[in-house]
């Protein structure tokens, strides 16, 4: 599966870190997005989406709670376009 760049809204944790790093609110969003990119969050979300697309039905038969939780994570941290495509 090829990795694709996923634009996304910065996570709450990254925004908290950015708030500690940068006192000027105009730069916080870009710093938070940089933190998420450098920690690999977009790639992890892309991987999780791929796993659910390929094997979600198999995982769901054994652990529906796990799949529900994974889909919630994708919805909460994924980008707007991915959520609209669901």
C-alpha cells in the first residue's frame, strides 16, 4: 500500500504542545501540524484505514469493539475529506 500525504486537523495533544512552544496563536496551528507530521500520525492513520478496508470484516467478527474504536480514532483524527468519503 502506497503512503499518501493526508492533510489533517492537528490533534489536541499537538495543539497543547504548540501552545507551550509558541506564545503567538497565529503560528500554533502550523506548529501543531508539524508535530503531528514528525510523529508519523498521518501515516499511522493511513495504515489503520488500510487495515480496516482490507480486513475490517475479519477483525470485526472477533472484536467488534476494536473495529468501532479504530473507526472512532480515524473520525476524530483523520482529515475532513476522508470523513466525508465514508
